[in-house]
């Protein structure tokens, strides 16, 4: 078999939390009087919380200290975690779950490579707690995508080289991270249009024909 493991981004790949992120950032931005819309929100895909905050603050007039920025980011995360309480197993599509089960039946290891610090909580909410062999997320990395650290850590946790793993992403930053780390990649959505993607896909279940 060409690959021994598949490393999945979480948001937008295994499940969609985009709307929850948008609502949380919007509430935070409104509170400090900074303009924020869905177009700006699209720029936040695949980047860390603090980098996302910097993008949002570009539209503000006030200069914030690092401590104040940390407080704003934490406030957003509190709003986000409140919204995540609404997630259930209904947020996991049968296509995704059936495909994951089929990949596991092929003997592949499955891991998560996500910049989110809420990864384990989200997996619990959608009924996938303990499902993945390894998890690399925002709690164990310093650099966010397009830096490849989160994927390199996932491969390290699996005891495999990048060439033995394939990354599945929906964001351009994630595909770039995979490429920089020496991984082949499968892309959904905007990631499928990225010049560095190895396998563009129309839907999640296309993974079965890729591996």
C-alpha cells in the first residue's frame, strides 16, 4: 500500500465548525467596535487564533498590547466553546464516518493534524472521542499552518515518515504546510484548487479511490 497513515485537518474536513468560528469572532469584533464580515472571515481559514486576531484588528483604529490581544483571543475562544456545546453526533456526516471506517479496514492509521486547541472537545461532541490513533493539535505546536509542524508532529506520534502519510485538507494554508513538510496531500474545497495539492477531490469519500 502506498500510504501507512492519513492525517486529517479537523475543521472543514472531518466536520464543519466554520459557522461557530465566524459567530464567535463576530461577537468579539462587535464588542470592540471593529468591522468584521464573512469575506474577512475567509482569510482566517487554517491560521492560528492569534494570527486570526491580527487580521481582524487590521480594520480597527486602536492599538492593543500583547496582553490585551491575549485577552481578546481568550474572549473569542470562550464564545466559541459556548457555541461548540451545540455540536452533536449529527454534525458528523455518514459519508465521513463510513469513509473513515473503510480506510481503517484497509489497515491505515488515522490521525488528526489541526491547529485548533479545542480538537479533543470537538471530537468528543461529534462522537469520535478516542477514534483516531494519534492527535496533533494546537496544544502541542508552536507554529501554525502553513508551517508543517502540526503534520510533522502527527507523523512523529505515529512513528512514520512524511512520505508514509497523506494529509487531507480544505485550506490552502494546510496544503502548503503539507508540501513544506514533505507530505503528499488530498484537497477539498479551496484546497483542491491549490497548485501544490497532490490529489484534488470533489468529496470526502473520494479518498477511497486515492489510497
